[in-house]
């Protein structure tokens, strides 16, 4: 169990901070939607608040999952491979982006 925990912690340390920020923003927006739907947060202008809340949640969902959110070891390795290929001028499709002049 300790080895598994150590592997998980080591893997999570490799995840980019922006991925955590996007995931946290998504969790907060969804929690806001949940609290708003059960009337836990009393608001004077409820219809206005509801519309703004839906817009914020929608934008947060798009923002959070637009980018690549790599958590697993395979995803992190694939991201590194893609970055290495781009440095060499090779696109992910296998074509050369900047061919040498002839």
C-alpha cells in the first residue's frame, strides 16, 4: 500500500499547476450550482443570480476542459513526447513543420 501511495503522490507532483487550478475552478462552479439549486444561499435577486451562475459555470466548464488535463502517467509521458517532437520541428501527424531549405 505504501508503494502505491508513493507512486500516486509522485505522479500528482508531475501534474501542471494550471491543471489543478482549472479542476478547482470547475469544482467550485459546480458546488455553487448545487448550493444554488437547493436554495442554501439566500440571494435577493434570485433569477438574476441564477442566470449569472449558469453563465459562470458554463464558462468555467469550457475553460477547465478546453486544455489538456493530464493526470495519469501515460498522459504525462505523451505530453512530454509531444513537446519533444515539437522542439524537433515534427508535428504530431508525422509531417515536418520546418523542412530544411533545398
